[in-house]
C-alpha cells in the first residue's frame, strides 16, 4: 500500500488521511461498472492497458473456493478494494458486488466509504439496484456524484435523465458538465464552470488515455455547430433553474454533481476522477457508538465491513476486510477486538481486487486491510490499538429471500448448529428461528439469493454438514411488537420469527396479505426495516 515509512506521528497520519478518497461505484448490472473501473485505473496509471484489472473474462490466479462460482457466473465475491494514486492523492475504490452476487455485502460496503459514484446508463436511466443503493446512501448521508454513462450510443434526453434524480431519489442535480450532441452523437462536453468545450477524442477501443482537446466558445461553435448552441442554451436553463454547484449540499448528500461520459471509449472519466479528487470528502473523524468522534490522528482503529471465507481452498481461512478509521496500521501490530476484548495479531494483511492480491504493510484512514485468519471476527466488529473505541454496529438489512435449512444427515446436528451459528455471527446470512420450527430447521434470510449458495457451500465443505434449502414464499418483512404477534401467528400466509440479534420479524407472502391482516386487526403494530435501519444491532452472540 502507499505510504511512507518516515515518521509515524499525527502529522503524517493527518496528511495521509487528507490525501485519501475512498469511494464505491453504485450501479445496476450492465451500467458499465467494470468498464469504468478499468478506465479509472488507466488514468491512474495502475495498469498499462484497460482490461487488466477487472475484466469479466480471463480472471485468473485467485486460488479460492469461489473461483468456479465466480467464473461460471461472471461475478466477484472475493474482490475488495483497488488502490491507486492520481495527481497527489490516493484513491481507494471499494468493490460493490453486483449481478447475481448482490447481497448484504453490497450494502455494507456503503458503510465503509466516504462517498459514492452513481453510474447511470443513458438509455435506461435509474434502475432498481441503483435505486436501492442510492436509498442507502441517502439514509447514511453518503455524498454521491452521478455519472451518466454510454453517451456514445442512443439514449434519453439529458434534461429528462437529471429530472429523474429529483423525482425518483429526491436528489437535487448539479450538472458540472453537459453533453454536446444528443446521446449517440456525442461531440464532447461543455464544462459548466469555464464554458469551454472538451472535444471528444477517441483512442482505439478506449484502451489508452486520449489527449484532451479544449476549445473556447467561438471555436466550439465552429466545430460542433447546432449541437453547441443547444448545449449552451440548456446550460443557461440549468443555471436559471438553480442547478449550479453547491458544495455544502453535495457534502450533506442532498444534491449530486452530475457528469456525462462514455466509459468504454474512456471519455469523461478524467473529469470524474478530477471531480472526486477536488470535491469528494477525505476520511473524517468517525463517531463511535456513543456519538463521540474519533479523530483520524488517534491511534489505529477500524471496523470489519466484510468477511470472506474460503479464500484459499487448501486452508479453511477467513479474511476480514477492515476499513481504517484512525491512525497508522502496520502489519504485525497487535490490535484489540472491542467486541470481545481479545487481542488479534495482524501478521497476514492483504488487499485484493479482481485477481490481484497484495500484502499490506502500512495503511492509513480510508484504506482497506484484509486480515487473514480472522476466525474470531464478525462483520461490524471494531479493532483498535491503545485507546478503546467501539464504532456503531453494522446495520442488518431487510432480507428479501427466505429458506428453511435442514441437515441432510441428522446425525450431524452438532456440526449443523455450529455452522449455522457461525454464518449468522459473521453476517453471511441472517438466521431466524421459532419454537414452532425448532432448532433443526432455522430459516435463513438474505438480501440476495447468492447468499444461500454461499451458505450451502460452506455448510457442506467447511462445517461438514450438507444442507437442503427449502425456499419459503415470503416476500415482505416487518419488525413486530410482541403484543401484536398473536394477530400474525393466527393468520395464513404469515409467520413470526426471531432473528439471532433478538429482533422479532413478521414475514408475509405479499403486501396484500399483510394489509388484509392489518385491516382485520387495526391494533397490529408493525415497523418497516428499511435498507439501512438505524436501530439495527450487531450480529448474534456478540
Ligand atoms: P457492469 O460491470 O456494470 O455489469 O457493466 P460492464 O462494464 O460489464 O458493461 C456492460 C456492457 O456495457 C458491456 O458491453 C460494456 O462494453 C458496455 N459499456 C460500458 N460502458 C459503455 C459506454 O460508455 N458506452 C457503450 N456503448 N457501452 C458501454 P457487453 O457487450 O456486455 O460486453 P463487452 O463484450 O463489450 O465487454
């Protein structure tokens, strides 16, 4: 990882933290996240040619239990963070699993970043997965920059697309640049702060960084003709509509700077990187569970936002990915797990992105460290050195998929129970139980169905207790008061279960069922479990 070994005082930590920009890309599958990642890395000179970082095809070299699953489905469960330098800054791009591997991990990454980039397909506008993730960002106040991608091919009107940010997400759009030419006839970008025209230049296949050609207004009018005058008219309209940049509103997460581009030809990507460096927040003091902020210059602290088991098929290892919040991390240091008070030696520390694995020797606030052999750590755990701190528990998200797990071999009930408890403690799946179902048939609950595949695989291979999973027809979940439970347990198409963190959850086959029970029993008290629930608690047994 980037860092100097000269001195390790607060000044060094403050300087290094201020250089960091830690963000994630939120998008719907196929909006161009992999393409954008490659294009960003190309600008940052991490690699010589696009395609080497995160291409879906040709991912090699990771010896992992998940390798086959990843290859077969074109997904990236083992990926965590890509670090690169750009200008004088260090950028950490945290991977947000998408596609079939969309899961609680995808949400949890948003607890570990300081800002987000929302990638929108110019032809499709906001899509369901983007909306869900944007909602989590809104609830957490994560500042978000929007990139409208694929302007090189036919798509929607730009004004129509930015209107959608307000109408669908309640996010005030602040375009920093504006496309010259309709989608599919991309001529370049009007830089709204300077009024200059950044002319589209192409390199074959976007495989290297193109020269940037900038023209003034008169030259732009001569070059792009009507397309330029349409863009300048729309720019004036945006100004008249109060859509100029407002830094405070961006930082508060209520307004989003908007950029246009085409990742596949690597155009508009430099503008995105510059915007991230210039506007996105650096790591800030992080509030602990009691609300007291821990300065970045305090001794080392961080929290686990993702656990990845079975990274190495030959060793049953687990890697805990930690976001550093304060201080300087040095590989080999002994830190304390605040949940248990036990020390944890950090002999093996890595980072991984795509097929790359690198040893981490030093890390600063904003960086991600993968701690190998993290058998005692769970998602949400805080690690610290010297001064004790406990960061707020990782929220548990509203599950959308439910299945009953049963051991295929009933003589292995001990292994079965141990495995299920372990998965719940790690946060790999949520585990729900009721007296009615008994301990031999807990209900697994997940945000994405892929979590079930991972759970079943690990039960068989790691805990030697293969399971069958019977999917349940529930689609709606709510928190429920104990006093209301009788109304639900006596109804068809509904059930009450206890999650391993103690929360009582009511499950319904669909909204109609829930509303019918509500109508019959107006006293029924239910409360929603939004994507990011503020009173969520840590995983069980902690
Ligand atoms: P994802 O990670 O968000 O799922 O998206 P990915 O980058 O894989 O991109 C999905 C498809 O969209 C790819 O095409 C990719 O080339 C294309 N794409 C991404 N950015 C742009 C863009 O700016 N303009 C255009 N025209 N296309 C873009 P594919 O046909 O699915 O794959 P490939 O064979 O091109 O790799």
